C-alpha cells in the first residue's frame, strides 16, 4: 500500500513565527505615525481688512481769529478857533425857530429862517446885551457867545412875532449838554435879532448857513466839546 507523504509542518513553524513578528512590527510602526489633521481652510481665520473710512489723523487746534481792532474814533476838530465869525448878508425873511442838539464832538444851535439865509455876527463877549436897550442878558456859564442874526423875529410888514417862546431865559432845554449851559433871548430890533449862549468855557466854534427845509434856511452854530 502506498502511503501519502505529508511534509513535516514542524519545520515550518519558525517561518510562521517570523511572519507574525514582521506583521506585529509593521502594525506597531503604523500606529506610531501621527494621523494628519485636516488643514484649516483659508477663510477660517478672520482677516483684518482696512476700513473704507480713513482713520482720523491728529489735527492741530484751529487758531481762534483775533477780533478786529475797533476803528479809533476820528479826532474832533480843533481848527475852528475862538475868533469872531461874521457874514454880512441880510434878509427880509424872519426867524421862526430855535433848537439845539448834542453830537459826538460838539453841541449845536440851529436858528430857522423862513426865507433866504441871514447874515450873522457871532463872537465871545464879556456880556451879551439886549437889542435896542443895551441891558446885559443874564447867562449861566464861564464864557458867553453873542449870536446876532441880520434877520427879524417878526413880520416886517405887520410887526407880528414870527418866533414865540414861553421863557426868554430858557429858549431850549440844554440840560446834559457838554458845552452849552443856557440859550437866552436877547431881543429883536430894526431887522436884527440877538441870542445869548452861555458855555462851559471859551471853546472853539464854527458858524455856517444851510438852505432848507423848503424855501427856508438855517444858521448853524457848533461849539466844540
């Protein structure tokens, strides 16, 4: 009888054992390799972008504009002098009013005439005297201007007064004036009229004529402060 020959498996055991060791080492090496982690996507980290609005830059303080200096007031006139002022013209027109006003550099007396401008003679005197009588006119003040107009204060044809007043010593109220102290009546006689002007001191003055209002005219006396 023919018997089957079986190879001796006992001699192959070392080979099997070697294979098992190689497999174990391979597994061990594989377990030691770190598992790669998925990389972060580019958009996962917030990206800082420049703002559309530019960052404010430091600004220097705007200099405060200095106030413009106020224009200095014009100097008051000093060239008028204190000598007599005269105008020889005469008129048949009559005086109708007297008024006074205050200004920055002077006090003003205005005498209204109902026609052509009247001549005048205005001067400093020791005492103002009444027309026709020559009596002194009482005046307050430290200096006195005699204001003579070559025009009547009445109608030449009828003799009726064209200028009336309630108090001959106070023709106009000059309380609070700088230069004027009193305006008084000095009479009207033979076509001319006198006024007395009491002043604070002997100050420069000027006299001039103006036409108007209407057909009338004015004689203006300015006395400096």
